[in-house]
């Protein structure tokens, strides 16, 4: 939101929308921890340390920021609400990606597959969804955090995908 001087401001407070997004993010990942693809550990051991550091920093920031700013909660319904709907749709597509993965043979190729033309969907979809959530909330810290997360998380997934070719 912009204040009377035209400056973008953020509002501290609990975000139930952020909580819903985190639940949609964490539940499949918890299930995945017991259903990892064969040989995943070999790939994980070779991850680029810079990308891994950016991923971890981004994960911590995004997880925290989406909960502590009320900017993401549903306000009045307006054309701007389309962004929230788009972010939620991306998270629903992320759930579809996971359902497809869990029903597959759970190979490395399955893990790093795309969906609807979106490459490495398991990494790309939530990053885009949280970025769009940041745009919806006009929350620059969230947008910056998702860029950091995206560089690390998508970068690692692309590395793994390239290694399995």
C-alpha cells in the first residue's frame, strides 16, 4: 500500500493467507521426505554450495515474511484480487505436480519434470506463486526474498535435471 506521500509501506500482522500457502508448500514436502527418488542423495551431495546457501536463506525469509505481514490477507475484492487468485492457482498447480509425482515411479526424471510447459515445476511453481503473492501484497521484502529463493532453489533443480540427462 502507498501512504499519503506515495511511499510503499508494509503492515506487520499475522497472515492467514501466508499460512495457507505454507501448508500447501510443506505438506507435500513432508510426504516427499519419505518418497524421494532413487539416487537422490547422490545428486544432493553435489549441489552448488552458493545455490544451496541462497536457497536456505530464501526459504527462511519467505517462510517468515509470508506469516508476519498482513498485506497478504484478503482485503476488499478488486481487480487487484486477480493476483491473489493467480498465486493461489499456481499453488494448486503445485499440488497437482506433487500428486502426479507421487503416482509416478518416483524417478529423478519424474522429480524434475515440468507441467503445462513450466520447467522443473516442483521448484518453479511455488517460487512464482510466492512472488505473485508479494506483488499482490505490494510487499517488496517478499519479492526480494522470493528472488533469492528462486535463484537457489530453481538453480539447484536445474542442475539436478541437467545431471540426469
